[in-house]
């Protein structure tokens, strides 16, 4: 079983965008800092948050980056047509490896849909299409604990994954993920959008991180970060700070 290093919350220092040097090979942002949404089933939630999984397990989410996260509580409104959208700038074109800090507590509470550079109307399909795919947590080889269908109530980092065709290559196991041998998402430099689309209630998302380092493991490697507020935008962009090793 892979050992997990728990992340300590860091003190966030707000810097002006003009004074900050962005790392050209990493990107990350908080899940609640989307620029648009549809339907509202996906909510911004704040810890401490008491909830119940689909298996009847009561638990409490006690922390989150920025003291907020997103998701649809179990038993809440249906997810059909519900999405949030992020705009981000890729500093360097090439292969990018995406991660999500998420909680999933059963095989009925373990996924979102996602789409890169799609129209808002495409995000409302609520199905696995050629434009959107499924981001599985603790299932279908996306299993940071080394064993699938084990569902802790703590935050873990999960690689971007997919099940079928869509915008993501299919991996050697027939799915678009192999946790130890990840498949990258090829992106050009410049502006892009990411839609996170409701699929299963009871799945929660705290932060999204992307790197060009194929060997990086967000569950094992340090992730020191400093917040940068973009003037005039709803979104917050994050830069990874390098540290001596």
C-alpha cells in the first residue's frame, strides 16, 4: 500500500499579479474559484461540514484549502445539467498531468464529468460523450492508496482519468488512467477552459493541480503554494514555489 503524506495547511500570502513569477511548469487553483456555473446543484461548501455517504457512513470534512470546496451533498438536488467552469492560462505548451484533491466515500459517490475547451451547452449532456468524460476517484485504476474501492473520508489527490473516447487517450488497462504510469493531456500554451460537471452527489472537490512533471505524485511530494489574486476576476490562480530539497 502506498504511504500517504498528509498535507498541512499553509499560510497564504496575497501578492499582486505583477510582482509574482509563475512557475512555467505548474498550475493550480481552488475548486470554489470558478468563473461561471449552471443549475446550482454543485455548491460551494465550507468546513466543518457534516455529511453522510451513500453507504450511510456519517463523517465531517474539517478542512479545505481556502476554507471552501465544491460538491453536491448526498440526497440533494440532481446533478443533471449542473456544471462549474474555470478559465486558466497554460504557461508552456506540451504534456500536462492533472490532479484533483477530492473526497469519495463509496462507488456511488466517486466521480465528476469533465471537459477541456468545450461549449457550455456540451457540458449539459450529463453523459460520457466525445466532448466530456468521467473523472473517477478510487475506482478504475485511479487509486492512490494502492487498492481500488477503498473509500476514506479524508482528502486525497487523484490523477485526471477517463473511461472511453472523449478528449483523453485510453491507457493500457482500457481506461484513461494508470496511477503509476500516467497518460498526459496535451495542451497548447495560452487560454483554456475546464468544466467540472455534476455526476454523483456526495463527491467533493477542493483543489485542481497540473504539472509537466510525469513523476510528480501529489500524495507524496511537497506542494508549497502561494495564492495570487487576479485583479477583476472571480478565479484565483496558484503558482508552485520551488524549494531546496
